[in-house]
C-alpha cells in the first residue's frame, strides 16, 4: 500500500462517518468515498420511525444482546458506550431522551437534523467527500480502486483504508454486500450474509391474508426456544413481522435453516391467566356468534379470533379449557425468513477472528473494517447503531496506531 499520508474511508454511513470524525480530530487527511449520490441513506431510513440511537440499560445487560459476538465486541462498546454516544449526539445540537422502553432517541425524533449537523462539522474539519465513487478492490500496489460516475476506474494512494460498507439489507440504499467476493478473493473469512431482524413467511389461507394483511396483533407475547418476548406483530400477506418477531428472528432463522420450519408460540391474551380465561369462556354463548363471544368474553380482536381459526378450523367446538389453552399457546408455523433485502439488518459478514483487536484485517495489513459488515447481529432497540459507532471508533484508533507505527 502506498505511503501517502491520507486515510481513505469506503462507505458514508454511520460507521464510516464516525471513523472520519475521529481521524480528522487526530489530524489526518480523510476522504470518504460513497457509492451513492448522498451520505447516510440507511441512517435516514432508520430515522423515519424515530432514530433509535442506543439503549439506556446497564452495560453488562446491554452487551448480552450481541449473543456469541458479545465477547469480541465488548472492548469497543465499553470504550465508546451509550453514554458517550449520547454526548456525541448532543454535541451536534441534538439533545437526547430515554423513552419508556429504555431506548434512546434524539428529541427531534429524526435523523435528518443530526446528519446535516454532522456533515457540516466534518466538512469544517477538512473531511473530503467523494459521492458516486464505487470501490472495486485494489490494484497491484495495494491501493484501493474506485469507479466514478463516468465509469472511469482509478487508484487512490492511502496510508490506511477503512471499509464501512454495511451488510446486505436495504440494498437500494447502498449496502448490497457486493464487497463479499472482493474480500474472499483476498483470503478474508466471510460468513454468508443472512437476514436479521426480519419477518417470516406463513402459509395463510387466502381469506385470512386478504382480510387481515396490515392488521396488528396486540397485546401479544411470543415464545420460542426458551425465550419469551412481549410486544406486538403485524400480519402481512406473506407472513408476519414486527418488533416482537424481530427479537426472536435469529433463533427462528437458524431453526428454519436446520429443520425447514419453526413453530412459534403466541399468547394472544398475555394479561390473563389460563384458568381465569377458561372460567370466562365456560359461560353459555346465549345466541352470540363465536366471534362476538370471543370478543366479549376473551377480549380478542377480530384478527386474533381469525388466527385461532387458522390454527384450528373447528376451534368453535372446543371446550372452554382447550380453547383457553389455544388462546394462551397458539402454534404458528414459520416456513422461511423474509428476503434479506426486506430485513432491517443482516447477520454474517467478515468473521470476527479475521480481524485483530484493532479491527484490522489479518489478511490485509492496513485495511480496517467497522460496522455491519462484521459478523455480528443484535435486536432492534439501539444495539445496531451503537455497535456500528463503537466499532468505528475502535477502528479509527487502530488506524492511528497503525500509521504511527509505520512512521
């Protein structure tokens, strides 16, 4: 790799921009190359429902959300924890608050004001941006190659390179996983990219999906593999999705991969104990239709009542005890995860043992990686962005150390 004293960052999402900021603060000349015409497209998409930056829970509990990757990610997250991320956000004029669920948001509840202020600060600090420049690999000298909007490919000499290209969810926003084959050819271990925080296909009857697609199921408690998650879900024509589904998606995805399907258990009345529900249902209908009876006596929505019929067409003939048991533990067969381009995030990516403690690729000295292109996953709730920011800070520190050692 050339010894020119500049840093090249590939990817203008949260991880790339955070690394650019830290490197610029340290006095480096930084250029950010972005394939799309503008920066932070996925960040802006995340902000449409309120930008969930991080979570306020205890850091030890927080780290458990990263599952098998927690041990490897812990040093980076502890070094740039949720409290520091909030301080950083507020330094850009975006005050934060903690929601009722413990999630942390900017008070504006939007990503666009934060991104505008961030870009302005980066420009002021001297960071250069090169939109519509697609990274295509390296030349024989080890310099990164970029294709511009006119199709011309040229090398860019750099002292060090950070790859922050994201996973493969929402590919139209830029993170399409096209980097996988490039890195594999260089001997970098990459696990297959898979959907995470995704919905799942269900073989609904035509009547059910046409009538209830777009309808929520709430209140609801979901159980699978020993884990129980309260929340809500959304019925779609193809299946089911929503926050509670996303929280169990990793386990559900792996079960489907191993067995061809997974059976999720739904408690349609989480606030009522099964014996109490059975007593309520052990009352004559007195001419009420089955649907109206369940609405009044069990407090079920029309969607939940129809879901019972999806599970058992003859549920109206069940005795009170068995009907209560079905309401409290309704089995729902999931046949496949939704495609990765519909997922909120992706699993898989660069194996964590393919990078050193400074997030440099062992196979490619001087090339660092950060964010979602690493092989970790986490539920929604602020954990995704936090790890992207934290690994970017760790990688930036690694790049500073690497270039200092070379000097």
